[in-house]
């Protein structure tokens, strides 16, 4: 039961960070959403909201890395895998009326500069996601450094397209990236 309560709180915080950000994610709402007693927050997360947010970011990062690795493994090329990821993210944006962005980006922009605990969780999440992309590029024959550089470009482009899409309430930035991902991964010499 305790593990279930902890997992529910993390899941609720993930959704709240994704849709509202850190400051607007209140503990009273979290308790109601996760169906847990208020005292259980400090039982499972002695560092309070900050520790809970870091756990939610780590969980989101692990999920993003696993989904990315799976998408990249299921396609013939890294570009096709990234397009699959972009299609899924575009669908998440449109079906949520542009409420579901990236909880890692939202939290990084909002609070990471003020909290070492949250900043470390955000960095770990991005590192895991980045590694999933770089690993596929290495498996596809790239040397480590060029693969890591390309993974940085792809990850930055995905996050930028997500932010632009939410701001514009349009998946056009995602589509532009999707149409140009092969060039991003294989720039002309």
C-alpha cells in the first residue's frame, strides 16, 4: 500500500508538472488527485514538494528514455524513429488541447535554477533521453562524439518544437521538425 501511495503521488506530480508547472502544482490538489492522505507526502518525501517533484522528473525522464529507445529500435532509421516520436508527441498535444507538454522542460525553465535537487533530476532525465538517441546513432554506425552531438541537436529540436507548438497551439513546429529531421541527423557536407 505504501509503495502504491508513493507511485500515485509521483504520477500525479508528473501530470501536474506537465500541465501546470512547479509553482502551480499544489500539494492539496496532489493529495486529492493521488487519493493519498496529506501526511503521506512527508512520509514518502521528507524533502516535501521539492523532493516529490525531483522524483516525478526522474520518472518522466525514465519513461521518455524508454519510449525513445523503443521508437528508435522499431524503425529502420534514426530519422524514422524520431518522426515516430514527433507523431506521438503531436498527438499528445492535440488530444490534450495543448496542455500536455514536457514536464522536464516546464520544470527546468521554471525552478531548476532555484533548486539543486530539481536541477539534478532534470539533468539526469535529459541525460537518459539523450543517451537513448545517441545509442541508436552509435548502433547505426556513428562514432560516439558525432552521435552525441547529433543527439543533442535532436533533443534540443524536439523540446523547442514542443514549446513552440504549445505557444502557437499548432503542431506545425513539430511537423516542420519531422520533415527536416533527416537533414538534422545527416547535414550536408
